[in-house]
């Protein structure tokens, strides 16, 4: 195709033709029909609503996928933070999305006027919302509709030096005085294009619609990815950068509620954006560093027993190493070795003589037992993560262990083995049955244990 021979530079005059400039208008009015709260469904990889859902996938298949993707996601976060620390904010070369989408959530929305439906990966570790745009110099295959900015009357390219441009990775002012972005990731994944303003339309679970106008996003005309997953069109960035992420553009508040991700029929995982977010429950101070959400984990209890973990084990050092991230894209939790080992030993002692342990080659390779989580762990004392400010995250057996087969389950908390960064990450399993609210004005994270169905209806 001729478009494959073009460069983005040659594409820009076409995008900025007199016809386009005369018809590009920004609507300043948000449109709401029926609902008063901006809430949209989150689609987990295990859900029957996910395009890759396979009813023939076994419990073992799923657990292997989730463990592999958790390892990949952790490597992504670690390499990104490591490079950001070393180069002071340039884009980290890390995998765009773990290749098998093991634990991420997808979200549906429409872009433009008239609206074009999109399906994007929700990522609290990314800064920018971007989708693939026509005409394409080079784009990866996608199953959904393509967004053509020339057909949307609410699309407008951003001029250089717009508010927040210094937070955009790979920002560049081109010869036409227009803002460009360029994301490059380890492994060959890329997104490159124009920064623009556009209208987004969200369909809510109660069949209402909410339109938010004049939102900054990346219109990707050159995008590549190394995997063959064509289920998503882009990334829905919910990181903590000012002006450019959906978290800050939609009111500096958001929350998500995650229920049972094992049940493919569970349909009540929801994302709440802006002032409709549920900011309630116990809170802990929030730090935003390079757009990532850090919380202060002060200790861990098993039942009523507080583990004797070094108070500095989860602290960030002055050179940016360590700390605890809370993440929406990783199934398992990974803890730095100073905390993981004590938790491992305490659970192993607690289970001794109760269930048959499955031996492993190395001590901390895995903590697995013969049995079924829902049947054999009834009455198991919960594990509680204690955060600064008095907030607790309580992990019952279904959030602490993962079934790996019909008669085998394993601990879903793993060692980070992060000798360089000493990083810990709290994953999706640990957040099950909680509404997690982020208030970027108060700089707090809120935890409320609740049945997500009560919030989404």
C-alpha cells in the first residue's frame, strides 16, 4: 500500500489541509444521558466478555498464563522505573503490554463525533491514552473499528507547548508547530503520532451515555507490536501525570472495583472516573513518581500475628530504589525479599500438617499444596497488608492462593528477586473484593471492602 511508504512528516500536510482545519471544532459541552456517574465496565482476561476468552482453557492453562504475565509485567515496571531514574524522565524501553494479556483489563469507549468504538488496555502505569488512527503509515492489526480523524468534527491537533507537553514521552514539536509523541518499548513495540484533542463517549452499565469533550490523546499513525493479539486498539493511560492522563483530565479522581476474576461470568468489575469515583474507606498517603502510584506498606500480619519485617524493607531509598507500587495490570503480588521470606515461612508453618505440600527444587521457588482453595482453606487466617495512615488490605484465601490444577494450588505472592531496584508490586488478586479509590488532589488511596455489584448497579 502507498501509505506504508509514507513517513509521518509526509502525512502531516494531509492531516492539516485547509478542509480539515476549517471543519475541526471542539465541543466545550459534556453530554450526559441518564447516569450521573461516569462508570464503565472493566473486562478481565478471564471474562467471557473478553475477545480472547476460551471456554476450553483449563485451570492449569490460566494459572500458567497469569504467572507468566505477572513476571513479564513486573519486568516491564522494573525496567521502566530503572531507566526513568537513570535518565530523568525519558521514555523507558519496556514491553508495551505482556504478550498474552494475562491479567490486564480492557475498557470500551468511543472516540470522535460521530463516535467510533474502541477497545483499549487500562494501565495505571501508562501516562497517555492513545489509539490507532487512519491514515496509517504502519499499524498493527486490530479487530475493532479504525478511528479516522478526518471524519470527526471534534478532532483538533494540539499546538506545541500545550499545558502538560513536558510530561509526554517522546514529545516533539514538528515543522508545522504541532505536537507529536513517540513511544518506544523494549522488544520492538512502538506508538508514534500526533497529540490532539477529542471527544470520548462512555456507555455505562445502566445503558446511559456520558460524553467528555476536549480531552488530550495520542493519535497513533505508526504503531507496531510484537505479539499477535489483535483485541485492543491502544492503551487507556491512568497514570499520575498532570494534564495528559485520563486520571487527571477527568477530575483527578478515579476508582476501580474488582470482584472474583476467577469466575468468567462475573460482570461487575467497574472503573469509575472523575467526581463519580468512589473515594471512601480507609486511606493511605499516595506518592506519584514518574506517573506511577506508590503506597507505604508498613507491615504484614498473618491472622493476628504481625511479622517481624524490617521497617525499611518496603521503603524507597533516596536514589529512587525500592518502594511499593499498586498496579492494575499484574495478577500476582511480588514482594521484596526482606518481606516475602518471612511471609513464606509463616504460611508454610501454618499449613504444616494440615495439607500435603508439593516439594520444589528451591526453597522459595513456590509454596504449593495438594487440594482445592475453596474447599481446603476454609478457616485459614487472612493475610493483612498494613499501610501508613491505618489502611489495611485483607487477603482471604482466594486472594492469597491460586488454583494451578484440579488438585493443586500455590501461593499467589512471589519474591520480586529485584536485587537492583528492590521493588514490590501489589497485584490484582490482592485487590479482589475491594473498591480502590485514587484521589490525586488529597494524594491518598482509599480501600473499601465491598461487593462490586453494589457499586455498579
